[in-house]
């Protein structure tokens, strides 16, 4: 499992099972099959590709784009949760 701690800037792409702690100033994209435990505050959007898994425990300032993921939300999403078929 990959661990990202602290402030991340720009686009963050999750290709393998990961934990993000701290903050992200940008977009987070979780690729197919990857699992993410997100405790960071995200100032951008969260894009969840098909067959990805995410547990959201940090605040999302933007939108969550769900393209067929499994999502567990235990925090606030300030934007919208948008289902997209890709």
C-alpha cells in the first residue's frame, strides 16, 4: 500500500492501493481496480474510475465523479456526486 502524507499539489493519480493524509490542492483520480483511503482535504475534484474503491474521510471541496466505483462517504462533499457512464 502506498502512503502519501502532507500537502500534494496538482493532479494526483492513484494507480495502486493507497492512503492519502494531509491535503490535496488539485484533482485526485483513482484508476480501475485501485483502492483509496482518503483522509485528506481535497480542494479539487475526485474522479473514480470503474471498479475502483474509495473511503472518503476528508472533506471534498469539488465534485465526486463516479464512473462505477464503490464509495464509502464518512465526511462532507461540498460539490455534487455525479454518476457518469464511461
